[in-house]
C-alpha cells in the first residue's frame, strides 16, 4: 500500500464527526456516559442542555456529575 492511500485511510478512520447530527450525538452521549472524556468533548461541541439530556434518557445522577459543563 502506498503512502498516499495509507494516509487517506487513516484520515477517514480518525474523522468520527464527519456525519454526526445533533440527535446522533445526543444518543452517543447517553450510551457512553461512562467514558467521561468523550462525553465532555461531545457535550461542549454540541452545547447540550441538561433538559435535552434528561429527555433523551440520561440518569439524573450522571447529569449532576457533569456539573458546570451543561446549562
């Protein structure tokens, strides 16, 4: 495999936000609540509110643990 093809494949693998909508991002946050670093990045990127996350099915304790990150 040539350098160019390898570089192109690696860029595609690492680009996980290419087709992420707000709804799919919220679903991802709810599913991965135990992975705090990924969740924090996604929450700040999409600026989710506590109300949105609770309506999507997040636990109240998890929302309170995030503290000042959410409105």
